[in-house]
C-alpha cells in the first residue's frame, strides 16, 4: 500500500489567473491507496484500515485511489458532457423536478439552496439504482424508482457500470469504517441494500464567465453549491477541475487538489448519527469559479426505512445519545425540503 500527502492549492487550476470567490487554506489533502480493502484479510488491509481511521478522526476526509479505472472515469465524464452540452429543449424531456427527489435533469439554478440567500450555479443529471415498481426489492418511497436515460450512445451502459463500481467501493469503505471502530465488519454495510436511496449525480458547473448580465444582477449570492453536509452514510466524489472545498476537523476549509486518479471520500450525517458523533459529517462547498467544471457524485445511503440513531457501542451514562432516531428517508426528505424552501425564498425576492 502506498500513501502520500499532497499539498496543492486552487491556483493549479486550468485558468492560472482565476481564483475562487471564497479562499481556503493550502492544507495537505491526505490520499490513501485503498486497493488492499478489496483483498482478504492481510497486514496490508489492516494497515489501510488503520490509516483510514487516523485520517477520519484527525482530518475528517481523504482522497482514495486504487478502486476504479481511469478509463471508466473518463467515459462517464464524456457521457456527462454529452448530455449537458445538449440544448435545454433537448434536455427538457428528462426534467423531473416536480418530484422532491429527482431522477433526471435538474436545470441551472434549480438545485436546492443549502444556505439561505444563496443561488446554486450548477445543473445536474440524477440517477440511482434502477428499481421499477415490479422489482421484488421495491418499496414505495420518493427515493426509489426507475431511472430515465437519455438516448445517447453508450450512456446507460457506462453510467450503470460506474454506479455499480462506486457502490462496490462504498461497501468496502463501510466495512473498513466498521472494523476501525471495532464493530462487526458488516455493521454499516448491511444497513445499505438494494432498498437504499443511493443516488448518483452528474454535475456541471458552467463557471461564472458564462453568466448573463441579468444573472449577475439577480439578488442573492451565487455559489457552485453552498456549504452543507450530505445526508447519507458516505459520499464519493470525483472532479475534473479544482473547486471542491472540504472543512476539516479543525474547522478549516481545504481546497481539494486536482488528482485525476483520486476520489474524495467524505463522511455523511448518517454515520455521525450512528456513531454518536465519533465520526463527524464533512461540511463541503463549491465556490463560484470562473472556469467550467464537472464532477461525479455517488451518495452511499442506508436503506430508506433504516432507523438512524447512535449504536449501543457509542452510548454510555457518561456519553448519552446526542441524536434522536430518524429514518434515512425522513432525514433526506427533511433536509431537501429545507433547501427547497431556501430556494423559493430567493425566487420571491
């Protein structure tokens, strides 16, 4: 297993004279080769788990390599660019924002605002596990259902392959998280089956330079995506240009450097709830950048009816439960509605 600390700043962006609207410190971003997680128990696997533990408890996030081929990543970026380069009229048949949780196209500026007074300058194409109502694992939930696929050559094959590969990566990481906390290996992974609302997003940030004068004069602070934590167990992100910022355990914003072979792994709300705060959900944001960027996101969720509350291992008389029970679906919907309400307030200004 190899490991490195990569210290780069956002100034290594495609545009050398461009700068983010919100600055972050040039702090080392830990990168871990997680290939040993896919092998049988070995000293290398245990060393990898220990490294993940120390990084999660001291930094709160890390970059992961050794889990997905660069060729597959490149193919998915090409598919994302092919879709987002279509005109709005061609994308309109895939628009599904009438649902709280979407499958399909989310147009520019319709992403929920996670902070009041902000407007998200991003568009997305959203998917999940293709689960039609006649599937034996289907349960009625706005988080579950069939995908819609655009008629682009190879789109469904490439996207479904990537989704499966990243979910395989997520399952391996959940096992590592359980082991590093001295839980049974499958503790977290068994909470996430085919009934989990694990969502994939193909995000496109057009960049500030593409804004019209009317957009620039609109009320509200435009951001790529405003600061928030994700609602699931963990999130696996990849970006093709700098822009993502993560908050570490010391409350400092860190610019994630552009490392083509590395994914950003962040901890989500559900893991914080289950561990009674031993693991902390990662605040993250994307300031508005002058350059265009794409990113690939997979949220590894618990099952929609999984109750999220501190496990007995993390509760004692000296350390009582700090989180009230809530199901994964209820938490996602609650947070999503809050973001939608923020967006509606901005529309009324």
